[in-house]
C-alpha cells in the first residue's frame, strides 16, 4: 500500500513538471511579444500587459476578501461565546 502511494505521488509530480514546462514556454513567448511591441507603443501590447496585471491581481483580492470575512466572522463568533459564558 505504501509503495502504491509513493508511486502515485511520483507520477503526479512528473505530470506537474510536464505541465509546468509547457506553461513556462508560453509565458516566455507572451513576455517577448509584449517586450518587443511596447517599444513602439503598440496598443495590443499595452492591452496584453494590462490583462496580465488583471490576472495577477484578482486572486490576491479574492484571497484578501476571504481572509477578511473569515477574520470578521471568527471574531464575531468568539465574542458571542465569551458573552454567553
């Protein structure tokens, strides 16, 4: 049973590396396209850069909202427990 678990983890790790390599190749291509196009103030390159920033910032905003709500409701529940005792 333990060897099956190790083998499964190794297979998943290998698959993750294969996917990561393809993803990095695409990032390099987008990066180079944006870099060469921004030298001439190309509108497509500016839109590409704005899209990258949007995709980068959105998960952090969602994480901050979830963290704030977790903190707020956890604090509220803690205060209710203290008041009921």
